[in-house]
C-alpha cells in the first residue's frame, strides 16, 4: 500500500512539473529566455564605400556613443567581420591556427532594431543569432568592467570569448598564444568594419573575467568587450 502511495505522489510531482513547463525548474530564469530563438541575419555586404586604407587611417577608439539604435543589418555586418564564413570550405574573416576556431562571438543587445534586449550567440555557419539570455546585460557588464559607464550607453556590446581547449588540444600550451592572436584579428576586423559603417567601438580588456562569465552564463573565457554604436559628441 505504501508503495502505491509513493507512486501516486511521484505522479503528482511529474504532472505539476509538466504543467509548469521548463521555466519552473530554472531558478530565476523565465520560460521566455529558456526557449531557443534563432534570428537569421541579413546577408553581409562584400563591397563597401570606404577603402581598407581609409578605415585604417580613420580607426580610433571611441568611448562616447549616441543613444540611436543599431540596425540589424549593421549588427549582421559587424559579426560577420568578426567571425563570418567567407567560402564553401568554411574559412572565416579572421585567420585561425589549424582552423581550430576557438572564438565565440556574443552580442549583448540593448538597442538593436528587431532584437529584444538580451544575449545572443553568433552562429557563423548559418550567419544567425541564437538567443541565450533575455534582458539587458549592458549595465552589469559596465560594472564588471570597473564601472566604465560608456559600455552601458552603447546600443550593443560585442563580446569575444574563447574555448582555449579547441586550440591547445592540437598545439599544447603554445595554443594559448594562437588564441590571443586570433582574438586580436577579430577585434581589429570589428574596429575597421565599424569605421566603414560610420560607427565606433573600443576594445575593452579591463574587466573581471569571472564576473562577466557569471553575468552571461557562458562557459568560454571572455577576452574582449567591444561596445558599439554611433559616435556621440565629444565631451
């Protein structure tokens, strides 16, 4: 009889969990941000109005942003510049040691047309975004970066992170050097693409890695925070 009672209780618990859905067992997460949302990005442009030489000459670190939102096409172009696929063989815009591709590019969106505020992972193969978390993360990222307030003021923040093991499995400890080199390539690509689009950014390395990982609930190690937006007036 006791065994039958246990079965009944177990059945009730299962039924309650089923009715509540996946958000019911996720602590402070809501069902909304647990659902997978894929956002297809616009096809990247392969020709622009500004030459490589001009972008190199104009590249500057920008820490003052206007409040104007970014378009989804601008976000698409920036993420493609960082890690986009450039041919049918899977080559990307930034060189990678042994094609190990250790980098992961995230977008912390706050004011991007067509995107709800949240954290998105860029998927190079499909040129698409996958929503990982709901909610605006820019303020928390600014706090984790020694209260550099302009990070929260930019419409979006590109976060370049790395899974070092993807490269060190092949090259041993030397692979860590290669990962940092690759992150530098991707960061410069974003810088130059910003200039060609009339946008601004800056590579932020002064932040608490563990706090950023916790905020974004990411397994990879964050290397760059790159706030992106239209250039504001000089203060």
